C-alpha cells in the first residue's frame, strides 16, 4: 500500500485578468509515524507532484521532469522551510491581494480551500526560492510568481500541496 495517496485536486481561478490561480492537491497519509522530512520526500517522488502547471491536465504527463518552474532533480525535502500558520496565511494573502481587491467569490474560495487547511495543519512548509540554477531551461520562465506550501495535518491524516501562481 502506498503511504501517500492522491485523493483530489481543487483549482481556485481568480478570473480577474491577472491570470492568477491556486491549485490544491489533497493526499491521504497512511503512515502517520513518518516524520515530516520523509513525508516531503514522498510527496516530491509522487507522480502527482510532476506538474508543470501549464494546463488543466499537465500532471498527467508522467514523463515530465519538472515541478512548476523547477527541475525535479533540484528539489528535495531540504528545499522546504518550516513556517508557522500565520506566515503561511500571510504568504497566500499578500500574493492574492497584490494587484486588486479580491472578489467575494475568490475570497470565499481561498478561505474554504486554503486558509481552512492552514488553520488545521499541524505543520506548514514553504518551498524556498531556489534561484535560476534550479529552473527548467525550457519551461521555467512561463510561470510568474510561484508560491508553494505543504500543509500536513497529522490529526486528519492528510497532506495538502498548495501552489499559487500566475501565467
């Protein structure tokens, strides 16, 4: 049995001509005794992590060697930094409010799909800025700002991958 199973994905599309979106992938954690570093490593090796985020079904390309703008071989558990819930919320909130006030619909979707997960997380991680050397030569320039959180909920036995970007 897999120790990390993909369950579902949710997309919050801002639809405000800024081309911003938040993709949330939900996983079930079957091995609750695994430490956070091991869970991050399992996530990075999971086929659903292989996503260039350049189309609605880009994760289906299991041959891809990228995650967002980065080469997979540049990613490891050490690429993530532990953060608190307030920092995780601020990361998403600051990015989301950058260009204009959010519509009520998008604000509610972010509350339901992201901020609720942050509040129930027992551990929060943020992907560090990895620099140009880690970017994919072919696709790494397409996405704009790229923010990624991993939210682990040990009580609920879940892990959520939250990616916020624009294209």
